[in-house]
């Protein structure tokens, strides 16, 4: 007979160590999959995890890919820590990009140092506003924020579709579904000539620092953590739950909006229908792999970004299907959840003895 | 100091890319927008790649590359890893292709369906799909009982509008009463949406359905509803054997093989290619016997005439929806007009979305 019991003494060190176990298991699992597919697992894993970052360009691409993931995951950590399940970061990213992109298009033929800050601020406000919708509906109408935030993803994507096909499409672009190119003044400055890594990475780093400060050094952070551990305790302690819910959603939305604006003013340079390969959803994996800890999230965003790059390199060099990238991301989450389960619960195999049955 | 160091490193990386290129080991790279198993657009490009392989040239492909920030990295990686010729097979790769081409002057780039050739190592190519549409229009005009043809359109770009117009003109020629109803789905590949659009058109009385989208959903919907349909991009007969009258097939293979050999032998030149039935870049699938032997014969003759240039899809007089003349009697539309086509001809219902 199998009995599952809650562990009372979970060592914190182990709690932060399990993500590494999950990654190691993912790499092993990946090796097995490659072997079954008929590839040399060592060679495949090398192309997957080492080749993409074996030169400066690759390293810059890794940071470029990790930046939006890190930003969004930082925002999500505020929501998740306080038991608010914001699943719609992708929508907030899209809406932030729409608002920021709209401002950039207003200034499409102008130059000026003030344009980029305006565009970035507009993007953050856009994301914030879009995250407020599920937050307000949750606090005042008791709706389920998971459903509302998820459905709003489609709303924002369809709105973007409409804008780039219709009113915002490039008048000189033969009706192709894309806007004009933004002017150089609305583009993120590149950090190094010839590489695509841009100033947006500083936004992500600032978000990491700021979130660490808020979560661990302020009263708001304390409220968030207590609410996450026990809503009843939070109420008993007299925390104003509604304000906190609104604030965490706003922080989360602003981060996602910044990520969106970073993409369109960074590597893309215009609005079109494919501004994000589902960063908003992948960032959920990043947030949990990083244990909702600001510094953990930096690490996790790099790992997950590498699965994207690795999938491309592995296909170029070995013609391994690109979808293995998603398999890897899935495996990371799976192994993380599995090891969490074993961390918090123990599985006991009991001998069936007569006196135990009498209990 | 640091800046110089990085410059040095970057140029070293680029040089590394070039030195691999000078190797006798000639390789061709392909970037696909969809999965190779889409049975439409990407599937046909993949068939073209297979033909290049069969010609004894090494190839690599990357599938499902989003048309956003990722495209540039993939194209650059292909260029860096020793590919000498790179085909980027979707419109959205236009700017990334030109950007990478600038940094790799020794690598040749071929961009499908675009119009930007900013560097001498970038060529563009596309097919005169509208010639196939003319054949579909002729068949549809003869086969329809309700005089209503349903058309599922993706985006209001010249290529799509050209197809709608070519089809409508040909159908009017054999059946002056036909109407073309259009549903815009604003996607190239979304089986759910395409199926809904097909059903909506059938509900509005269309008994012939065609589409300028990539999935097999419209022909399958037509098969279920018992109306006629046409395959798009690839021979889709096996997905709707009763309903499909024929398919427009994009045959990229001859072009890909020719360009790959030219690049290998050093005879590759920049060009803007627009091939049709004549060169075989547009081909037709088998004709359904339900059309009857006479109609098949007629259509086969028309196909020959389009290929030889005896008949042109856009021969005047052609009027727009308001009745203004677009192409005068006895004239044919030139390529410039075709490339920028942005109005419907008379007989098409509705407005172009703006």
C-alpha cells in the first residue's frame, strides 16, 4: 500500500536546488529523446546547449531572448507570490506594444531624445491598464482572474491584427499587414555595433533590482508574501486585500508592457502580427523555474532562452525538428513540478500488517 | 579599448563565417514559415528543397520560423554556418533577409514574394499564381449552378486581389451572371477559421469554393457540404477526392535547382523572377472527371494558351467595380499594374478592407 504524507521539514537549500535537478533531468531526458530519434545524444546536446552561445553574437542573442522573458517573469512573480493567477501576460505584452507602438508611429518622421522615453512609458502604461481589467473584475465582481486574463490575450491579439491590417498599416506597404518602420529616435539604442542586444536589457535588470527591493524591503512586499502563504492570515492582519491585488496586477502588466515595447523598438522596429512568439506564456515557466525569486528569474530566463536558440541550432546542424524546443520547455516544467511534489510530500510504501489494518 | 576589442571579435566572427564559405563544400539553406507538413505553402517549398538534394547539393532547412525578431537570427546563423545560398520563403522575411545580406556579401539570398533587393546578393522570386486562377475561374463559371463563387482570402495585398480578379474575369467570360463572394480571414494558415469561412460562403449560396490560404480545411468543408472546391499551393486531391476539381500547384523545384546550380558554378546573378505556367512554376493538378471531357479539353487548351502567351489573364476591356475602365479593349495589363493591383474588377461583391 502506498501512502503519501506531507513533509514537515523541507530544507530551504533543497528548495532552491531542485530547479537545477529539474534542468539536469531535462538534459538527460533530452539526451534519451535524441537517442531514440537516432541522433548521437552528446553531439545533439552540444549543438543544443553549447553551440548557440559559443560566440559573442550567440551570447548577445541569448540576452536578447532572455530580456523579455525575464521582465515578464519578474512582473508575474508579484502576482504569483500573492496568489493572483495572471495568465494573460501575453495580452498585456501585446497591448503594451500597441500603445507604445502607437506613440512611436505618431513620431514616425520626427527625431528627438524625448521620443523613446515616451514610447517606453506608453508601453508600460498600456500593459498596466490591460492588467487592471482582470484585477478590477476580480476585486469588485469576484470573477476568476485566470479566465479573464487569458481571454484578454485573444482580445489584444485581434486588436493588433485589426490595427496593422487596417488603420495603422503602412500607406506605402501594398496593404501588407504591418505598420511603417519606426524612426531611429523610437528605437532602443544598440549596445555593441553588429550585435542586436539593446538597452532594453537595462530595463530588465532595473526590474530585477526594484522587485527585490519591493519584495524583501517594503511593507507591500511583506503583504504580498503573507497573502501568498495564507489569505486568512492576511485578512486577520488587516491587510487591504483589494489595493494589493490591483497593485500586483499593475506591476505585472507594466513589466509585460515593457517587454512588448522592448521587442518592437528593439529587434523588430515596427508593429506587425508576430511581435511575440508567446513570451507571455513561456515566462510563466521562467517565473516558477526561478522560484519567483528575482535573481532566480535571471538564471531561469537564460536557461529557457537557450532552449529557443538551441532548437534552431540543432535543426540547422542536425535537422532535429525545431519543436524539440517546446518539448524541452515542457520537460523543465514537468520535472520541476515532479521534484517539488517529492520535496513537499513523501511517498511511503507500507507493509500490510494485521495490526495496521485495524487502525 | 573595449570597443575596439568587441569590434575585433565581431569581425573575427564574420571572417570565420566567410572562411567556411570559401570551402568547396557548397550548401543551400531554406527558411520556412510553417511546418513542412502543412500540405500547402511550406510543403511545396520543402518539395523544392528535396529536388535540390536530389541534384546532389547539400541542403539545410529550418521550419516554423516566426516572421518576427527570430527570423534575422536564423538567417544569420545559416549564413554564418557556411551556407552559400539561402532561400527565405515568406514575405515577412523581407527586411531580415536584406539586413543579413548586407553583412554577408559572399552569400547569395533569394527572398520569395518580396520586392526589396537592397544589396546585389539579394534576388526575389514569385510565381504568377493568377494564371492558375484564370483556369479555376473558367471551371468555376461552368460548374456553378447558383452562379455564386465563394473565395476565402487572406490579406488584401496585390497578390491576393490579383487572384480574385483573374478568377472573376475568367468566370465572367464563360458565365456573365456569376458573382464572387469574399470572406477575408486575415491569416495564411488557420484551419479553424478557414473552415468557418468556407461554411459561411456555402451558407450564402456559393457552390464553388476556393481559397488563398494554406490549409486543407476549406476543401474538406466543401467535401462534407457537397460543393465544388480547388486545392491551393499543393495537390490537395486526397483530402477531398470528390469535391476537388483541380489544384493550383506551386512548383518551386526547377527554379531552386537552377539557382542552386548557378550559385555553385558562380553564374548566379541578381534578378527578380516572376514565372508562371510557361516555366512550370505554376502547375495544375489532375482535373476531376466530374467536369466532363469537353470542359477538361477546353481548360487544357486554355492552359496551353496561357503558357504560350496567346491568352493573357488580364486582357481588356477590364472595368473596376464602379465601371471605370482599367485596361482598354485589346490591351493587356502590364506587370507593373499587376504588381500593384489594389482594386476589384466589376462583378466582385463587397469592398477591399482598408
